[in-house]
């Protein structure tokens, strides 16, 4: 093995020798692979994000339910394009949603250009009542066509306000203007103010996680939605105000190269940090549209902190209109106590229903960003509540009026993940969970049904695979709307299930609500992917560093893998307590956060991705085990996992291990370099927070590390005080307009490293936001860094740039 300080000329000479005859080490393996060539980069390009998405067809078809029916349409992908297909869930019968050839001919005439039936200029449709016509938008027009395209009517697109909250009947909307809430009649456009006391420092807006100041100014992102939610009957509006009065302002982010100005543009905003944040950052009110009255909402002893205002806007637990109450989750700033209050709609008075406290932060869903597992069952006067009080995440049923616990709905050494649906009349709750079926991967999501009284937990999806389900809310954390995937039909009688493993391509089926298989919908076509020589990732299971838990991960190899060679290892890490990161399904290792990893493997690396202690979807002990240690997110588990894998894989070179990660993974990758300098020899930390004391006070800060003054967590977890431990090669990458983790965080670590006399690389990508880790230039620099410092080679051409 060659040390990094060997001269380039000597490396080149030795590389030529090894490439021609191959040196053999003591265990009989070729120590050094051939020098990288253009062919390696051409092969890597096959797995670039823009290319790889075309290699697996129908990997995750989305069911779009037709209102009032048990029928749905989806986009069926084919090698020559796509088709709209409609499926009857009751029978599984499928048919073209419309005559694609006829619609293409009509659009060719209307748009003045040739339109292909397999590449129609729209990807969404809406059926009219009766399903005789379809409505879609193409160009600047909205078309309503008969399904055979015998006739088409056109009209101008109706321009909807992307930031308005629309009433349940679709006739009115609430929007924000000059920091106040306004009401608009959608049909006629009449407007009137609902509030008049909003100010820049006390607006009617939920801003705990606003990350699009720059994009909104540039017009590339819609304005953030107002801090308002409607009651089901449209009479009341729940209003959330963010209180920044007294908070210090700061240039949160600066556009150094704005596209519309020769001078930098700074975004000066109130920027409370954990140490000086207002004690009551959010205030909730109820607006009665019938009489115009506004009453403050009493949040009880806990108040509305942490995620509580966001959950209120998401709409959980729910409204009880018959009894005139709104049920809301309450939380302390550090989320060590959560509860539910029932709020009187006329007076705003709060009645405490339940409270729960813990030594560490509490969750209402294993995944922080999913809809919390709390539901008001108004017709039954009951409340469902998710808790880890038993050591595992389970559902509990309460009397909503008295707060008395009725029963545990689920029990055992396994975890409920997401409530998918509640059938109050039948007394069922449908949910996803993992770890219940013996011998299976505990991260696999399965669908279950249970009686609300805690009996008859029934597995609905028997396949030993990961069953896709993501319960993101319609209102995203960054203040914009999204369209969650609805797996259950409007009637609740059927659901669509897509399942796969890392080695088995996805299969999509329709099942009845009792789990009976109705029909296959489509199987993914992975032939193009397999034709590249790609082989599925290998499953890894190892013991955690304390020997008490199994940790799971995967290992990716290059398509030209040679078991007789030794490969440097690169770990891609997240390690945050918010989400589980390891790939479970067939395409997980090719997309999302792992988008570039297979491409990087093609340059002669073995890639490892794993979840250690400190991450969710396992037991409470697994999630909270390392919280009070210097290694607060159990990075020792990641070292242990790689070492365990290498014991049976001699091709993994433990003298050449690197690490990289984005966001919380940027924090974790830098910290791993500092805590385990003898193990990780090179690291690329991307968009990572390194000093949480100087991050804006928000969720994912105080809930993990507490309120300053209650312990030494902030001093313990910052990376700055460990700067003198750096031994390997470190690169920091930051985005200029990152509003999630502003690049001052990379500057702070840079300063600490400089004061410690350490050398490192710093790459600032202009006009890149928090997704800088997927920017081709950032990825190019990351790949070059690892090639130089783990392989001691100079890349022959730029990575992440398709060769001409």
C-alpha cells in the first residue's frame, strides 16, 4: 500500500508496473488495481442520477384515486415512453385511461408541434364526474377531452395561489399579506382581512423551518403557506403566529452572485439561537368566521413548542365539531414532555387530556418528518397516541373526554411506524410496522390491521420485503405544499402495495383491506439496469459497538468487481436521530441520498451505508443509547460494522477507509474523522452543522440537545472543540445559499481547524442550496478527493460530467 506523501512520479511508475503484472500481497491478493481510465468514468456515468432513473421502469407507480370511487390511474412506464392506465381496485381490471394516439393528434394541432403518444406533454390528469372526460394541462392551456378525444374543449389555466390554504368546500382561501391573514372568495376574487395586528416580528406565519428565502425572492419557489388551518366545516381558522420580538437579527444568508443584481443581497432576519430564543416562540389563536371573533388558544402547562405548531397546521389530532373542541398536541421546548389539550372553539380555553414525560426527547412517529401518530376518533370520543413507554413504539387508546387509558392497541418487541388509516365504524386501525415477523429485517415496513381494543393484530402484506409507505404531510416543513401518496382507496376497501428488497425488483399489487390479494398491477422492469453489469448490494448485519444490538446496512461494489483485489472503502453516513438511512428497497441504493454512490463505486471503491444506534425505527434503547456520550450518535457502531464486514471480505482494505455525508451526515462524517482518526483516513463533509449553538433555534436542535443551561450537550456535541484531533484528509463542502445549514457552519469549523494548525480543503459552491451534495461540481470534487487520498491517483477526467 502506498502512503499519500509518495511523489506523483513514483506513484505513476509503480502504477504502470502494477497495471502490467500486478503485485501480490501476503494473502495472495493483487494489492493495487489498474490506474483509472476513461472507460471507468464512462461506466460510472451509467449510474449518474439523470441516467439511472431510466434503468428501472415502474419502480414506484403512484396510485391516483378517482374521487368517490375505488378506481385509480397511474403512469405506466415503457421503454418508448409512458401511458396512463386506469385500474379497478375491486377486480384488478386495467385499461388505457384514454386514447393516447387521438389525444396526441389533437395536441399536435393545438400546440403547433408534433406530440408523441408515448411522450405526452403532461403527467397528471383529472377525471370528470362520471369518468367520461379527462382534464389536463399542456402548454398554457387546460384541456377537457372525451376519453376517445372525439372532442376537446380548451380554456386558460386557472391560476391558483400556491401559498393559500383552501377551505374544505373549495370556495374560499386564507392567505398572508403584510404579515396578516386575509380571506379570499375564490369564485369572485373578493378579499378582506381577518387580522390586522400582524407585524414583521410577529407575523401570522409558521417559520420554524423556512429554507427558501432566496428561492422565493428569485421566483423559483412559491411563497410559504400562511400559519392557518381550516376546521372541517369551514367556520373556524386556526392561526399560528411566530414570535420573534426581541430576537437578535443577523444576515442569515447572503446571495453573493444574485442573478438580478450586480451587488450582493443579504437576507437579514430574526435569528434566535438556542441560548436567546423567546421563551414562547409561537402563539395560536382561533378565528370564528361567523362572527369575526378571535380568541387565544391555551396550550396548558406545556405550551406549543417544538413540532406542536406544525402538527396543528398538519391537522392532528383533529377537530370535534359536535362537541365544539379542537384537539392539539402540546410540547415543551425540548420535547421532554408532550401532551394533548382539547380547546374550546368559542373561548380558546384548553383542557389537558394527557401528558407524557421522558428523560430524553419524545417522538410521536419514528420518523420526525412524518405525520405524528396521534388521531382523534371523534365519533367514538377516543384518542390514539403513539408512545415508546414500553421500550418500543406502540399505539395506545385513550378516552378523549376523561384522558383515561383504555388499552394498548399494540404490544411487543417491535415498532409501529405509521398510522395509515383508521376505520372508526368498524373499530380498526391500519398501520405499518417493522420487526414483528421473526427472522425478518426490522426496517422492512409491513402493513397491519388491529382492532382498537388491542385484539387481532393481522399482517396484511406477507411478502418478506419492504412495503413502500411514506407518511409525509401535505404541508411540508419548509412551508410549501406537497401531494402525499394515498395507498388506501377513498372507501378504505382496498390499498395499493409496492414491495421490494435490495435484490428483488418492485412488484405492485392491489389488496383488499383484509389483506386478500386482488391482482398484480405491474412488476418493475430492471433489465436495463442488469444489462450494465450491476449486481444488488450485499446485506450487512453486525453487532453494535456495545454488543447489545444488531445493526443493519448494505455494501455496494463496482460492476467490474474483482474479489482478488483490495478496495478502499467509503462509508456514506447520515446517523441523525430523525430518519433511518440504510437502503431497504431495490432502488434505494441508486437514488435519493445514495444517488452518486454506485457511480463512485465504479471508480474502484466499496461503499458501505448503515444505521447504528441513535437512529429511529428500532427500540427506544437503540434510539437513545448514546445521547449522553461524546460519541452522541454512536459512530463507534459504524466502525464496528465496517470491521465486521471486512472480516469475511478480505478485499476491503481497512487501511484505506473514507467517509462522506450530507446535512446531518455532514456533521457525522466530520465527527467520525475527529473521533476515530486512526480508522477514517479521508472524509468529505457536506453541508453539515458543526456548532449547534450558532444554528437558528428550531426543531432538530433543542429537541435533540435540550435547552441551553440544562446540561453540557451543546459543548459536547460541537465539532469545533475536537478540531485538534484531525489526522486524515478532510474536505468541507458548502452551498452559498444554503438556508437549512448556512455555510457559516463550515466557516466555524474551518476557523477551529486553522487555529489547531490543521490542513483541509474547503469548497464553496456559488448559488447552491442545501442540496449542494448533489451538485455535479461538488460531487466531482468529492470523487476526486477520494481518488487522490485513498487511491493515490489523479483522476484522468472530471467526474459527474458525462464524457463527450
